[in-house]
C-alpha cells in the first residue's frame, strides 16, 4: 500500500514525539511492505514564526493532497500574548474546521504495567477498554445567539438532524469494529437537542441489529466512568458532554503521555494527534513520552488505511516495552528503567523489528 501523510510537528515537545512516531511508522512500513510518503509542513507557533499565520495556505494545500495528517502539539508561552488571530491554537481549530473533522475519537485503555498509575483501584482500572466518540463541530460551542446581555449571558445549543446522524452513524460503525456495544449519552430528560439525539440513535439502530445500544444520562455516565468504567465500549455524545467526559475518562490511565486521538469525518481522511499538549517546560530535553503519538499512528493505520494488523502490532510493541520495565521520565517508577524519548522509541522499534 502507498499512502501520503502530512506531518505537522508543531511546537514544544511536538517535534520530538512526532519524530519518534515517524520512526515507528517507517519500521511498520518496512515490515509490512507499505510505502508512506511524508511531507512536512508548519502549524501553530512554528507557522506563526515562519509565515505569520498559524495555518498557512501551503499547509492546507499539502494536507489536501494527503491521505492523513499526523500532528504533534501546538502552543507555548512564546505566543501567549499574541492577538487572537495569531495564537497557535487557532491553527488547530481552523484545520479541524477546514477539513470538517466532526468526530473526535479517544480510546482509553489501561496498560497492564501502568495500572499503579491509575487513580482507580487496580481491579477497576484493568477492565477499562473504551472509546469516547465526541461530536466536534456543533453544539453549544458554536450555536448562535451567544452574547453578553445587560444582566446576563446567552449560549445556545444547536444541532441539525443531519449533524447528529453523521456522528451517530460513525459511532455505530466503530461499535461494530470493536465490541458491538454502544452507549449514547445525552440529557434527554431536560434538553431538546438531547431528545433529537436519542431519536436519531433509535432510528439508526435499525441499520445495526448487531450492535447493542443503551441510552445513558450524562450525569450518570460521569459517575459510572469512575465506579464501573469496564462497563463501556463505545460511548457517543455531543460536543460539550464529550469534552468533559473524555477528560474524565483520560485520567483513568494515569498518564497523559499514553493517550492517542483521532479526528475523522466519515471517509478515510483523518487527523491524528496525542491528547496531551506541547508541554513547553520539558521541550527540547529529549525526555517527553512519545507513546501517545506512536499510538496515534496506530489509529491512523487502522482508521484511515484499514491496516488493523499493523495497528495492533504497534499497540503490542508499546505494551511489551512497558512490560519489560522501560519508561520515560513521566512514568518513572521503582523497578523500572527511565529512558530518553529516543531510547524508549528504540525499544519499541526493536520490539517490532525482531518479532518477525
Ligand atoms: P495545552 O494547553 O497545550 O493542552 P497543558 O499545559 O494543558 O497544555 P500539556 O502540555 O499536555 O497540557 O501538559 C500537562 C502536563 O503533562 C505538563 O506537566 C507536561 O509536562 C506533562 N506532559 C504532557 N505530555 C507529556 C508527554 N508526552 N511526556 C511527558 N510529560 C508530558
Ligand atoms: Mg490543556
């Protein structure tokens, strides 16, 4: 298989973790006989410095001619005082909008060797293997009117039926690929948009008789994610509920450094990035944990290219390196060895290289 990937290293630790992920991608290509053509472009602070624009046209053009995007992270203190249009984060918002990436996927899975990092009890954390599917382009963050009034303020939650249908369909497809279980999250006892959401799920489920569906209220999911997270497989929800629940779910693993994400739109195109930010205080030191970005590459292989076996091999290798007792500084623990970003990546590559 031949694929074109645009690589956007970004700011802070972005370039370091992306370099690791690219090395893993290349070794997977070698092993499974795929050619990945990489093009590099700028976004965020790096793009502001070079082009005075957090998302330059050349970057958009290159992404448009690619099959997928791999992104590091954007932002840092250097650009904090910039006017709103020249903030690094603008680049990220604009790229999502430009490519209409309406579904944000965040898998949460506890690695056996990292269970002690979880704030949950080992026997609770070890059963976690879920995916939050968050609607990313609608809802209260974009609805009009939004304004300050003389004595208050207004935000508006807006969803069209078509917007709900496309994200729900996506979630059903993912549920089918995973454990065949879908939990739809809403607040249908109070909100009109939630009643629409529930209606659409009920309609769509006729097309997916093999998927078991349940409706949960968001407040109840917030509790159950802590008391019984093992219950969930695919969880689909609207933008703001997804924002909150995906952060809640992410702490279950005990480390930001191992959480990948994908933003997709229902065809094969997608943007893949770690959940964590640019961590400016450790940038340039070679100590960042590249696992989240490496696992984002695994998501790219699976969701954009349909390469399941290759994706599983990356996940296996990452888990095996943890099991062997190798960690980056953020996960340093008794009995383990602390490696630099590059040394840890070498272990992953070695694991993939020598397993065939
Ligand atoms: P942003 O606003 O970009 O989300 P943030 O400060 O909210 O940034 P991060 O940049 O993700 O969040 O950093 C949060 C903390 O986690 C920091 O202490 C950072 O050093 C640490 N951290 C984040 N990612 C990693 C990583 N890959 N490896 C090691 N430490 C990390
Ligand atoms: Mg943050």
